[in-house]
C-alpha cells in the first residue's frame, strides 16, 4: 500500500473502507456571525428664519433639546436656550442679534403679532420640514 493516498484499505481518514462497507465522513461546520450594523437616523436640518418667522418649508422648534441641537448644528454663539414667555416675541426657538438663545413658550404664533423690536432683533431657528 502507499501512504500518500487516503483511499487505501489500511488507512481511513475520510474515505470508504472495503472491509466494513460503511462510509465514514468527517464533517466540519463553520458558522460565522456578523454583528448587526446600526444605521444612524438621519439628522434633522435646521435653518434660520427671517422677519420673526420660519420660512415656508420649515417649522417652529418648540422642544428645548431640538433648540440646543439646532444651535450646535448652526454653530451659534449660545447653545443653551433660556426658556421664557414673551408674548410679542417669536414663539419657539430663536436667537437675538447679541447671540443669546431663547425658547419662547408663550410667544406670538403669527409674525403680525410681533413687536417691531422682535422683528428687527430676533432670528427664529427652524427645522426644515420633511
């Protein structure tokens, strides 16, 4: 017999033997697990409004966390809003010409209800609509 082949009657590793008529097969199963990939959610886009209101296609930010996120994305001077309730200033998130950030929870919903100073000195921070 030769020792270089595996199909002889004297050496059986993964071959058929002729003496027992049984087939012996070594099977190795390999399982590879790939970790799940998490795709981050799309970040909202924030824009500055004008004339005391959000432009068409954008909406008022009424949430403190979103106001902070918007200020950071827009690289504003202040990123922590002071929460106020000024009836003649813009409703929602806005900055003033001094760079201060505000979240006005009781402000004017319509640009026509704003004081002249509010129109001149406030810049609404808005979220782009989907």
